[in-house]
C-alpha cells in the first residue's frame, strides 16, 4: 500500500511540475506579447493587459520594465499610459539604468522631459557609478538636462 501511495504522490508531483512548466512557458509568451505591444505603441493591447491585472512593472528577460522599453522606443503615449498606471520611473535594470537614462541615451527628449519631472533619488548611480548628470554628460545631453532644472 505504501508503494502505491508513493507512486501516486510521485506521479502527482511530476504532473504538477509539468503543468508548472507549461504555465511558465505560457506566461513568458504573454510577457513577450505585452512587451512587443509596448515597444510598438499598441495602446489597445497594453490597456487590455493592464485592465486585466497584468503587472505594470513586469520585468522582461533582459530586466527591463515596460516603462524602460517605451521610453527607449520613443513611445510617448505609452510612457504616459504606464506612468498613469503606476509604473515605477525610478526602477533600474540590471545595469542600474532607469527609463529616463534610456530615453536620454536614445535622444527621446520629449520623454526625458516627462520622466525628469518624476522625483527619483538625484544621487542614485548606475552600476558604472554614474548619476543621471554623469550619464547625460557622457552622451552630450548635459545642457539639455540642466535646462529642465531651470
């Protein structure tokens, strides 16, 4: 009897592991679809995800948040939607960079203006030890960034 119970338990554990694996694969597909929609500015798809409880600060496999991807991709309306939905503008990727830094790097100055108004720690540094000002200087955008503070 113990062998039968053990076999059934082992079977249930293996079925559960297989099901969890399938669920993880399906969730990864959803994450990919969501990030693709953010990247190309498909408001309807992103709104549907967020309305149904998809996490606004979900990370992708590269450690980016939707706000980072929208800012880097120049998707101004998407940035507005994500910020209004509670996206964390101070979140950092695996390199310690924020959505603001990504927009600055790409020269998305309209998005930089929007994100600059959101209060984050001005002394925060990325993994290279750069503050936002250092980062702006490295990419020749320091004057622009300083003009926002005026």
